[in-house]
C-alpha cells in the first residue's frame, strides 16, 4: 500500500531546500495557499536639510573668529582623507610665533618673510633651490576717489614662481587684463589667492595704497 505525503508537506520541504520564494505554497487539496500579508513599506527617509548658505563662501578669510584657522582636517581646504593632512600642524599652533596682523588669518606674512621667520621651500625636490625675486611694482589706475592699486612683484616672487600667475591668471601684457572688484570677489584674478590663502580684499588699503596725482574732483556730496 502506497502512502501519500500531503502536498503541503512536500511544498514545505522543497521550500526549505530551495528557498521559500522558489516554490508556491499549496494546501492539502492542491489549491494555492493564501499569500502572507506583505510587510508594511518602510517610511521614507527624511530629506536631507538644505545646507545653510555661506555668504562668505568666496572668501575663506571672512569667516567668524571661531571658524578661522581651523585644523587642516576641518578647514575645508585640505583633503581630510589624506595621511599628509593629518601630519600638518594646526594653524593656531604654527602661527603663534609669527608677526601679527589685523587682516585675514592674523599673520603679517610679508613681515614674516622679511624677518626670516618663515623660509618657504622653493622647490619640492631640491631643498637648496632659491627664488628669482623680481623687485618691480605695477601701478594700476582706478576710477573714482579710491587710491590707485600697487602690485608688488617682490613680495609675491619671494615664494611664488612667475608661472603661478602667468599666463593663466594674468596675461603679462599692459592693458590685457580686465580686473574688477566683482571678479575678485568671485574668486577670479587677485581673488584666486586673496581671500583663500592670502589676506582678504576687505583690507582695501593694502592694495589701494597710491594716492592720486593731484586733487580728486568731487562729484555730489
């Protein structure tokens, strides 16, 4: 006499071997069993909050005092995933003995160079390489009552090569560069460095340092 194993038991056995989703469950009469109730869909994750608008995002040095000179892992400039970033000194510790300034990151970098408080390495490979310093001032006349702009090559070429600025940022030809405060504030021209790694453009008199030749005509009050 042949014994029959209920279809439901075979189904459960097969499901255990091949996974419960591979075989449809049936009852003892061979009819499809009622499907189990579907699990409730998970609640959608809340949308990430929109980042707060940083009104000074174009100028890193116009941040609140509590956010200036942050450690390299937090400053938004260095790569926090790089091992080299973790090896850098925190700016507050590195700048502690340098000449002070009221602008930017509160260091007078020009005086630090003059006093030999810092000695920037000129070449990544050759520690004995020396800069080619160009002692040449460029005067740019500006409209209105603001003093004219004096650009000193000396202070820049003491730790920057000419190729850092020419010709990608400034074309080395008189009259070939259109410079405006709007462009600088957007991180172009002088704003490529100033406001990011050099003093911010809020220190007007550091650049507008040459008085107009002769009296300036007044217009209005």
